[in-house]
């Protein structure tokens, strides 16, 4: 936790830091700060739903399984700013944090992940910022997902024109999502270091199984398609 609630024994520098944190939480928690991020999430979700409808119709199967979004809480923004040693201001947060607005799309198959990323990358209204391919190169933890950082426009009322904010879009398969959800909830449990390294090993093994399952599912889908085509002839 960043802020220490006890005022006792705090030095001048500590108190100045506390004040900065309080101001930051108020700024990042304000409606005017959050609204553009909420709006950008809403607009990406809408786009993903359109893509899903169109591709599911064309492919004759469901393309995206689920779409979730969230705007990062002020407390999580503060923790990240402190971890990354950024200046604790709202402006620095919007400039440096890529994931204040976060959207997650879960696909059925491995190749769908890249198909969806390509469609988003080819959408002219989004400005490309960064792509992190943790599918091709998983994290040391075993985490797999495709992260796309895009600058997404939103309409400002009061005739001040269109502005944009960054959105982190995580695209992954169901199997990757299953792993990541469980790992995220349990890895930070209070266990001793020795226990933790054993748990991490187990998670790594599961991540390898996830990879294998995703590849097998892709093969199964292709086999079914071939069989259907053969039957239709
Ligand atoms: P920048 O976005 O580049 O500023 O750094 P970052 O550390 O936020 O980016 P990174 O791409 O590493 O991770 C962003 C998000 O991915 C996190 O908020 C999580 O949702 C997810 N993530 C990253 N690593 C892991 C992991 O090891 N396990 C799980 N479960 N999720 C992870
Ligand atoms: Mg991030």
C-alpha cells in the first residue's frame, strides 16, 4: 500500500509525498479524468462487437467468446506510478500509463487472436502505439496474451472536437484466459518463498499445457472443417 494512514513519525518529505498522493487520487478519481477512458472503452467494445458479428456470420462459428473492460482504479494507478517511479500527477499518468483503459477480448482459437489484432491494426481511426506479443514470446511466468496499445478517439461534448486516449487491448484464447485468471488470483497469496517457487514451476508447466491445447484445438477445428467439406461434395 502506498499511503500510510498514520501521521505519526512522518518526515516532511513523507508528508509532501502523502499530499501528492491525495491530490493524485482526487485528480485521477474525478469524473473529468475518467470519462474519456470510459468512453474509449465503450467505443472499443462496440467495435469488437461489430467485428464479432461480422466475422461470426462469415465464418459460420462464434469468433469472440467474451469482451470485458475496465478503467483502472485511482489506487491501482497510484501504485503503478509509484512502482515505476513516475512523477505523481494526473498528466503524467495519462502520458505514461498505457492501461488506464483496458479491454479484454477472449477468442476461441489461437489464429483468431492474430486475426482480431490485424483487424484492429487496420482500423484507420486508431493510432498504433505498441504491440506486445506474449503469445509468440510468453512472459517468464508463462503468461500468454497479445497486448495492443492503441490511441482511441472519443467525442468531447461542448464542441471542443475529438480527442484521444490510450487503450490497452488484451487478446487471448479461452485457455490462456483460464490460466491467467487463476494465476492472477493465486500467485500473490501469502506463502513462503520456497513454496512460491514450486507454485511458479507448476504454473509454468500449466502454461505449456495451455499452449499445447490451443494448438490441438486448432488442428481439431481444421479436421472438422475438412470433414464437413468432404461431406458436402
Ligand atoms: P506497460 O503497459 O508497458 O507500461 O507495462 P505493464 O507492466 O503494465 O505491461 P505488461 O504488458 O507487462 O502487463 C500488463 C497487463 O498484463 C497486466 O496488468 C496484467 O493484466 C497482464 N499480465 C502481465 N503479466 C502477467 C502475468 O505474469 N500473469 C497474469 N495473470 N497477468 C499478467
Ligand atoms: Mg500495461
